[in-house]
């Protein structure tokens, strides 16, 4: 590690060239150029992978839906029994 520190560059929006209508246009153009470059690097899933993960999500949602319905039903019946047993109902 060197003892000399590198100067920190100011962000484009903080400089004089990032101001005004032309600066705004250049900033927007740079942003969309960088977005396009990043999208080229994305690895998209195959159709088979999308189907498989969708199936897993649907199965998991169905499982937890049935599970939580069962828990809700059990608590509801338990509370009804408790109310009847104590005469609060």
C-alpha cells in the first residue's frame, strides 16, 4: 500500500459539465448506454429453467396456503371450544 492517496473524482452531476440542459442530456445518454451494456452481460434463464422455478414457486405457495389454512382452522376451533367451555360465547 502506498502512502500517496489518489484524488477522488467528483461525480458528473457535481461538475460544471453535468449542469444545464446539455449536461442533463449527456448524463441521460451515458446512463442509457451503461444500461444497454449491462443488459448485454445478463445471462437469461432458459425456458426449461423458467418452467422449473415457476413450478416450484406454485407448489410452495400451494403448500403454505394449505398449511396456514389448517393452522387457522385449528386455532379457530380451539378458540370456539374455549369460549363454549368458559361460557363466554
